[in-house]
């Protein structure tokens, strides 16, 4: 009995000492130094001129195996200590002890529970190791393990984009304009933080076109030495396309004239949906394949950034929340009298038809001399009290005024990409590490890419 007690005590002490050491080793400065050292070693191996590709691969595999062997003894002692304690406890002469039967049963439960936790820990380590294996293809055994692993424990990174559409909510309602009981339950659960059942929140795979578009654009920005791309909100894309003038006033004002960034996201989200469903498609155009790809990318980025801002609360302010609620009221006022099991496309068309003739509020002349405080007050009042739908419809009209569909979606995708780069470094560290614990977000990968490919991150005062 004493031997089992000592083993359990030592096992627990080693585990907590290991956790303390891991926390100490995970200091940002220490992680940075180790990552740079590791990168230097790998680069030296991969750049070896005397070794062919297979030899370099063998070196990396051998190095990985050495790391595993170095920690094998410690892991064996860690994971076998509890089973050994259980065996010693079973072999002990318990009938001669003073402990009651209840104490013995509780001890068995604790030891067996500890073994189950250790088995789960080992299984997760094996699953993670198989998933992260980068050497060669997967054989049948690995594929079978992955199928079981994906069933037991979903992938940490789903490689999917969350898609949140404002119009999709109204396509779920019935003829009376009242939410169904199921939608009412979903809304109540969403208010409590349970969003998985929200029908307006879906997910789509991250496509190769989207990955290539983001990567190639960052490379191009780096070549042009445009490292301040994280400070623009789509203005650079507009300036590269066409100077400010007739036919572009609403486009420029929706970005440069709207000081509240989430309100600008709201305007462009609705405008993108209008162009997506109401814009003319030129199928005979030789650039139709390019325009279709940019069209899909634009909508995916629109829905994803809309999800980040209005579902996750990134950069969301109380003023923007008020504007968001007013837009819902505007859409409900337009759609409700005509609601008859409308789909998302029909909802957008009704919104556009109901607001295309409305004139947006007069835009403040930016050249007019005003004090900084007065300008801020005017912009804040305009953002809160000016209807968003007429402004979004005006932006959509100017976008659809671009005759070449490929050029139209090139511009739309470029604007959304700059908004994406503006959002990534402003999500906050808490957002990134919280979502890493629940599977991760695509924007976290893009943030790391911005950091790796160049100094694209804005300064602390931006």
C-alpha cells in the first residue's frame, strides 16, 4: 500500500512540475528564440548541397525520431505509473488494513479514472502526431486511424470559413412574417451564446482560389513595398481603379467618409449581395471564368468579415450595434408585406427594389473647413441616423455601372481583401487564442502570413 501511495505521489509531482516547466518554456521570448534556432537548423539541412532530396528527408526523419527517443523514458514513467500503482493496490493485503470498504471502492474509482484520462491523453497525442505527419503518403493503417480519429475528435482546424448573411435570416420566415417556433428557439439559444443552430450561420470550405488570391496579393504588395496595406480599408483599391469623381462618389464615401469601420462593412456587405444577385452576368465574356472566381471570393470574404464583426464582436461598438439593429428593422419593413417563403435572392431583390429610388443623405463636403470635433460629431450622427440601405444601394448601383463584369468583381474583391487585412491585426490577441482553443479561424492564419511575408502589420498607434 505504501509503495502505491509513493508512486501516485511522485507521478502527480512530476506532472505538475512538467506543466510548470511548459508554462515557463512558453514565454514569448523563449518561444521566439527556439523557433529561430529550429528554423536555422532546418534551413541548414535543407540547403545542404551534398545531399539529395531523399537524404535531406532522411535527416529530418532521423532528427524527429531522436527527439521522440529522448523523451520516451520520461513518457513511459509518466503513463505507466498509475497502472503500476493500481496493480500494487490490488496485490496488497487489503483485508488486514483498517480502511473501510467505501474507501477501497473510492480508491479504485480514482485510479481507474486516472488511467482513463491517461489513455485519452495518449490517444490525442497519437492522433495529433498522425495528423501532423508530413513525410510521404498515408498508408491504409494511417487512413483507418484518421477515420476513427475524425469521428472521435474533429479536426482542430476545419479549413472552413464561417458565412453569416444578413439577408439569410429573412429567407427562413413563413408567410405571416413571424418566426417559426424552431427559429424562435434558435434565436433564444443564440442570445445565450449557442450559435451552432443559427440557420443564418453556415460554413464553406476554404478554396484554393481564395488562398492563392490572398497569398499572391501579399507577395505583390511586398514587391511594390506597400507595407502599410493593413491601414487601408479599401481606399487603395478604389484609387488604383479610378480617381474620385462622378460615378464614384458613393464608393469613396462608403469607405473614406464613413469613419466607423463596422458601418462601412455593413454597407459593403449589402451592396455585395445586391451585385451578386441583381448584377448582370456576361457569360459570353472571355474573362467570365476570372469574374466568377472573383465573384465567389468577394461574397465569401463579405460573409466572413460580416461574421467576424457582427457575430464575434470584432471592433463592434455600441453605435454600430444600434445601426445594425436599425438595418434589420429597415429590411423587415421592406420585406414583411411581400414575404411568401422568399429565398435569399428574392429578399435581396426586394430590398434593392425598395431602396434604389431613395436618395442617400447629402454627403458632407470633405473640403469644407470644420473643426476636428465638429467633423467627428457629423460623421457619428450620419453613421447612426442615416439609413444604411439607400447608401448600400447607391454603392451597388455604381459597382453595377462598371460594364465589364470581370473589372467589377476585381474591384469588389480588392476592396474586401483590404478590409480583411485591416481586420486581421485588430481582432485582438484574446480573439485569436480563444478561437485557437475551439478550432481556429482563417483570419489567424492570414495574420501569421502577413507577419511572415513582410512588415504588413500596422504599428501600435494605428
